């Protein structure tokens, strides 16, 4: 049951009838007609903009359309009132019996809230994709949580989802990693070493260097780099990826696939992707305009192989091959996305850090060109996380080895709290993560507030079980506080589709907090009005009707928390 979709379909059917009767001109586009909650709940249960969006194409006054539409809507028993407001908005109040039906649907429909909007189409969500040069830090944590929740949300909305991690193991940074591990290897052999600028001095490499010693003994001691670089690089990269997999598992993140950048080199994949663009007339030899602002001292105009990305919405054309014949960093990224398109995905989503903002237009241009515009790419940027410890900002630096890791955060507050907090802001907004607030048991802590609502329901259900009182799917709703909770439950299927369509899993967290707030208000109201209590002394039949609403609340909260990757608690610790 999707009440908002049902009422919208009803409104559209009446508009079609008005066109058939000549009350509206034929052939009007009804795609922009919406039915949604009014901004002020006092105005009604739902509001439609039908008259406002049709007035101009129909060449009619909005209020005239709204008045005629209201008459038709009132003929249906589900609509108790239809009032025209302002210039032509139509506010609807539904028959109170509708809300009991919503609660019953949440209890009896095993897929309540799920959507088929994805229609089984295949979507690849690439996220985290951190360089394999160290453990994941708190900044990566946000991208991991966001990407994982988005993937779960799309699955809930009917998409066939693949979760993928792109291993950046083909660039110079893995050579730096290898040299850093080699220094730890020498250190394990008792040698004094110095970490020069450009190496990774973090303690996390001590164990890797020791393990390398155990594997190869002293075979690499005193040897030239050309002897050990390849083997140490492969060993170090594998060790870092094992560490990253462990970190992700501690957060409840499990990838469907890991894709190696290195696999693109020497296999013809980069060449195939560039040839594809070349065949479309999008590759040429040329010289780029100088960068805006102050020129770098070493800048000079060079003829390069360029991708005509401006033909697909980019600001400037982008180099794919340097003047010395080597590939640019952009070339393997093109090849990787070409492979995504070739694998038959219907849509692509990349989750990047905020520092990758400059890559958005060029990657969208590349995918548009490679797929001939048939495969949309959405790039979601995750902004910075400011971490507070003892009231002071805690700074991170991968090179200095003083960064706060994902494992540190999970150890402090747990995976559930970490995930929920990371979704309390939209992905592109800065996020303050305060360890003290994250575990605070108050209304100001959304994690606790939502979990507490679910735990409260189960505390009552345990009492029902102890009293051997049967449960019923037939709710009894009488008080405005009960109707407020039922109205919020009715929004769940609509909210899922909006969040999935816009790729915004934070909307789920916001909704759960609002639902929990309405539920807690109802709970507290029961302190003043005993007839609203879910378990009523000496009134078994009344209790079975009252417990249906909180049970439905638990169903929806549990579903929402699972989308976020958070365990619904039945008892607070």
C-alpha cells in the first residue's frame, strides 16, 4: 500500500475525466501533478498542486480548476473534505478509517514501503575506493556508510544493485607504499631508517615490514630497488587491502567486487576505451589553453592527445595521453567506466570525496560519450568530517601517521552509532562527529532516540507475551496523537521513493527521527490519558487494538534502520 501514490492516481483519474467531459482541454500533461503532505499539518492530510500546474496550459484560473476538481474528489468515500487554499492549492482530509488501513497494511504486507521503481534495472554503486596505502580514516568512513546505505536503499526500491570498490593500485602512490614497507622491513632487520618526505611513516606498516621479513628473510636487504620493488609493491598492496577489508567488515560493509586499476594496464582495456571515443570523432591532437589565473612556473603549451569532452557537457577538453606518450591519470578512469558500461549496467553511481569535485564533469562527459548517452552517471561527493575529541578538533594526516582510523571510531562508539551519525547530514554538507554526543542518551542524539522508540515497543510486547494476550492486526485509533503516528507511517513508501530517486539515504535517517518523535509523543500522552496506553489493565480486547499501532511503528523503524545498516535494538543496553 502506497497511500500517496493511490490518492495521486485517483486525482489524475479525475483530471482525465474532466478532460473527457470538456471541463479541461484535452491532452494536458499531468506528469507534474503531485500529492504530498501539506507544509502545515493543520491544513489537511494531503495537498495537490494540480490546479496550479495546469492553469497556464489550460488557460484557466487555478481556483476554477481546483473548485471543479474538489467536487469530483468529494464523490469518493476516502475524501472527507477538499478545500481550496491560496491561489489554487487543494487541501484534502481523508476519512479517519483510512489510517487504520495504513497501520494494518504495515503489519500484514511483508513488502510495505518497498518499491518497484527500479524495475530490476542494474546499477553499479562504486564507493570508498581509497588508495591502498593505509587503513581507512574517518573521512573514508563517511563515504563507506553513505555508499552502503545508498546501495541498500536502491535495492529496497527495486534496483539490482552491485557494490564495487575500485583499487587504485596502478599509480605512483603504490610505489611509495612499497618503499615505505621496505624501510619497515629493514627496520625489522635491526637497521635504523629515516622516513623521507613522500613516504608513509605510519605505525600501521611496522607489522607489514615484519611479515615481509618472515616471508623472504634477508633476501632484499642491501639490494637495489629494481630487485625488490615489484614483489614488495604487490605484497604491500595485498596487505593493505586485507586491512581495508577488515575495516569495512567492522562497519558492516561488504563489497560484491573489488576492481584493480592495475588490471587495466597491459591488457588493451585503456586502448579499447580510447579507440571507442576515437571512432566517434572525440579524440584529437591539440594544445590546451593555459590554466586560468597564475601560470605554474613549469607550464608550457604542449601538443597532447585530447578527449573532446566539451561535446558532452564538460568545460574544457581533457588530455588522455601526455606528450611523452604515457597515459594521463584520466585515461584509466575512462577505461574503468568503459568496462562498467560494457558490463551492461543501466545506471552508474560514483561516491567520491569532496576533493574530487573537479572530476565530476569530465567523468560524466566520458560516460555519456562511451554509452552514447544511454547510461546515466551520478557522482555523489561526501564532504569533510570534523572529528572532536575532548572538546578539541582532532586532525588527521595519513603521511604523518596521526590520522584517526575507521577502526578507531567504531571501537569508540560501535558500528551502529557510527553509521547513523554519518547519515544525519546530507552527503555534501560538512559533518561534525562528536564522540560524547554520539553515545548520549537523550532526544538530542538521533541514534538513541530512534533505537529507544523501537525498544519501547518491544518492552510492551514482552509484557503482552507474559500476560498471554493475543495480538491483532486491527488497530483502534481514536486520539489525534494516534492519527499523527499513522499519518507518518503512511509517508514511508513515498519517502523511500523520493530518497531512492534523489540518491539521498540521509532522508531515511531524518524520517526515522520524525517517526520516533511522533511515537514518543504518543507514549507520553498515555501518561495523562490511560485509555491511550498500549497495555490497559483489565481490558484485554482494548489492549489488542492499541498495540497494533506501535507494532507498525517497529516494523517501519526496523526496515529503515536496516537500510541504513543499523541493527534495530529490541532492548537498550
